[in-house]
C-alpha cells in the first residue's frame, strides 16, 4: 500500500461540515438520574449522610436538658352565686352562652401568659437576680457585665411559659420549661398562684369601685327624688288641684261642652223656624184678607174670627148687590162700612203678628249668642286644664322615674356591698404543679431522625450534584447522540473484572489485561476486544484497514491498553500485526510486554533507517510484533511529520498485515499529524474521565486535518452487560474456537 488511501471517507461526518453537532441532552428523568448518581457516588452520599447524622447527634447531645413543669386548672365560665341567681355580680367572671364562653377562655389564656402575671412572678421570686433562670442553666453567674432588669426576666419568663386549653373541656394546662426541675416547679406554682390571686383582685377591685360609684349615685338620686316630690306638691298647691284626678275633671268638662253644643244646635233650629215663619208673614198681602192663611201659621186667636166676619159681611154685601140694590143703598153702604172696619182690624192684627214673630226671632238669636259664649268659656277652661294635666304628668313622671331609679340603685348598692364581702373564685387547681423527670428537650430521637433524613437528602443531593457537575462521559450512547460518532465497542474496567490466568488464579495487575485476550478467551475483555476487531473488519470489507491510529482526547484514558488488546485480538486471526509506539513523549507500550530482549526503536529507526531489525520486534504473542518508541527525541512532532516516517511505514507495510500506531493524546499535535498517513483513526474514550469538551476538541482537531475516524472505543465501563456488538447486536460471552477465528480472518 502506497501511503495513505486517496479516498479518506469515514462513517463520521465529512470534513466539509466543520462545526460539530451540538450536544443534545437526553430526556430528563430525575429519579433515574438520582439512582444512577447514588450508585456511582455511593461513598460520597454515605459520607455526607453520616456526617450530617453525627452532627445532628452531637448538637442534640450538646444541648442543655430542659424539663417541663405542668399544672392543670379549671376555669368555670359560670361561677357559683352564694347570694342566689337573682343577685348579679359587679364583675363578670364568665358567661353563659357558648360563644361568649369561648371568648372568655381565649381571654383567660392570654391573661395567664400576659406581662402582668409575669411581672408578679418575677417580683415575688426575684427571678431577675437568679443567674440560672436567666441563662436557663443549673446555677451559674451572670455573663453580661450589666445585671439583668426585671423587664429582661419578664421576657425570659414569658418565652418559656405556655397555657393551652384541653379540647372539649374547661381545663387548661399551664406549662413552664427550665433547666432546673425544682425551679420549674417553683416558678410554675408562682404563675398559677399569681393568676388566681390576680383574678380575685381584679373582681374585688371592680366591685369596690362599683360600690363607691353606686354610693355616690345613690346620694345624688335621693336629692333628685326629694326635689321632684316637692315640685309636684307646689304645683298642686298653686293650681288648687285636689286629690281628685284631673282625668275626672276633664270628663265633667267634656260632658258640659257636649250639652252646650246640643242646646245651641236646638236653638239654631228654632231660629231657622222663626225666620221662615217671619218671612211667610211678611209675604201676606193685607189688602186681600181672604188670602190670609190659617191660624197655624199666624198663631193668632183674633185673626180667625176677623177673617170669618170679613167673609160673612162680604157675602152679605155681594148678596145685596146681587139683589139689585146699588152702592148707595143704605144697606149696601152699611155693609161696606162694616167691611172697611174689619179690614182695618185685620191689618192691625197682622201687624201685631209680624211684630211678635220678629221679637221671637230676636230672642232666639240672643239665646244662641249666650250658648256660644258658654261654649267658648268651657273650651278655654278645657285647654287650660289640658296644660295643667301635661305639666302635672311631667312632674309626676319625673317623680316616678326618680323613685324607680333610686330603688334600683339602692338595691344594687346593697347587693354590691354583699358581693364585696364575698371572695368567690371561679378558678380551681385540678393538678398541682409538678415536673416530669424526663427532659422534653432536646428531643434526641427526633433530632437524630431529622438529621438522618436530612443527611440522606443531602447525601442524595450531593451525589446528584456531583454527577451533574461531572462533565465526563457516562454512556457510550452519548458518543452517537451527542457527537454522531460510531461506537466500535466497550471494554470494562479492570477493577470491575476478576482476571484469571491459565491456572485459574486471579490476576490484579492492569498491565496483563491485553494478555487476557489470549490467555483467557472467555473473559469479558476478550469478548469486547473481539467485538471491536469484528466491527473494524466489517467497516471496510473490500479494502481492510492496514494502518490504524489509536489516540484519545486526554491522557490516562487507556489508549495504550486498547492498542495492545486490539493487536493481540488481530494477531489471533492469523494477521501479522505490528504495534508502533508513536508516543515519543511518554512511551508506555513496551512496558506491557515483558521478557523482551533488545530491539530496534522508532526514534532510532527514523534517524538511522538501516538499524531496523524486524526479527527483534517479536513479542510473546504469536503474530504480534512491537516497535517501541525508544529514547525521547527533543523534537517529536517534527520527527513524526518527516518523510522518514512515511518511508518507514511503507517499508513496514510490506512486512506486516496491520499496523497499529499508539499516539499521544490529542492535546498535542502528534496524533493529528500522524492521522494523515493512516487508513483510519480510533478514538479511545474513558467512562467517568473523558470530558465532553475534550471529546469536542479532539474531534474538531481530527476533522480539521480531514482525518478518517473509524469510531470510538468506550473504555473502562462499569456497567454489566451480557454482550456487546455493533449497532446494538449483541454477542454472547463465549470463547471462539480457533477455527472461528481463522474464518473471521478470511
């Protein structure tokens, strides 16, 4: 083969796509990530959890033991009433309704823990002078340069006392916590006593104030009552009001008014009749006596006979005239004279009747005026009586109200005086203050449990954070999804395997991993390396790779071990394989093959090509040779980039079937320089060590020089697999027989 092939195509993207595919994050699964992180960093999680738990235990044990004293008291919202239910107390100690009782209980709860009760306890016990109480220790002295004040002691006392109502009862549990059990009992007893005495003192003070106030009001009401009684008496005296009720006088006056109104109405009716009769009389014509009505209208005894005589004489005169006697006849003239006398008599009588009717009408009108005067006088008297009645009612009402108020205050004053002499308390002690011998703080079990739980959480979070901050590759699938790189296979870590030699003994030296491919063909390492070999052969079956370069993104990623293992696996197929240690900076390939004699080296051969001795390159593995690096030259990059290297590779192509070049990591340019003279490049990536940015830089370096990348080997994997293979097709872990290896070679 002359030089590097002219068609450097790879399964990886071509050099024309200069930019790498951006890394893609796998689908997020926090639970799986957490499990994976804990499994990988189990020691870190256990260490953090243990440290946090021990710290919690140390904190719990270092805290001062706190003891709790408790007492149970009963608060009755309806206190006993020795004076009877009808006698009400001045200061209410409770209430009968349920809602008011709840409000009363809440109020008493606040009073128990109030500043006032705390001040009474501090003053009685002198707690501000007790250093142990202030520091919550057993004994001791004040640590502050200034002595604490009673207000400081009150704040400390209130912070350590509590009162809780027992559900569905009238009982309250009062507690106090302190480092000294005896002091806790003593302080709690003082708290309960101060609360009960305060309850009695409050009630007594309220009753005393009420009695004093009622006494003052009673004297003022007595004076007001006397003044109202005197005012009522003076009013009766001034207005000559007897003991007869004013309502009776009002009724009599109203009866008189009704009678006067009725009489006036009757007179007015008579006036109407008299006026009508007078008008009728005035309408009678005196010239025609025959037109005068009957005597019922005229009410005259003389008018009837006169009218009858007039009619009789008139008939007689008319009869004489009818008999043919003339006007001048003495009989006729006598009758005429008599008629004139009668007419004059009738006119005079009619005038008398009219005058009488007028006098009668005038009398009736005078009578009506008199009745109207009486009515006006009666109405005026009624109004005056009404005003008297209003004033009298006002004075009487004032006197009555003063009497009632005076009686009420007098009764209440007597009841308050009796209540003042009684000292009835609605608070009773059910359980005397006592201290539990077991401390309530610190709660070692709870703190330890919380510390353990927090330790587990912090341990898991530490493992997850360590895993998230770890930028190294974790799975071979990332090489395909993130970098579009073919995975040739995976090799498990040496520590994860029990390597055995031919005698069945465990082998722990990592330098013998490559030998296990030959000595223990059934091992997982041998199976994985054969899978990689097979993938390389099937990648280019028409033009098999003869020159393969093995490199890695960084140091200590196993590229030398992978080169040796791959060389042994290819030699097993009957190929003549030469391992070339091109790492002139830190050569290590020769250390993997022991018991070798002096041989030619790469650095010497490049300088003096005639010194190359192919027979000296043999190793202990059949078909496998090794060209070590030799002494490190001062200019390794220039030496590897020289024409001498190309001539040497062409010379070696004629002597060997496959050349495997072990090069430095891609952090230097040696591997990039050599990638132009090989058929394909293999990138070794180590699980948990190689970082994603390093892989990105390494692939960019290779693609910048148009290197053909065959794929990547995922080295030192810690996962358990049943088989490995190209594109996911697995191979069972069995050892191929020699015939199979030869068939694979063909």
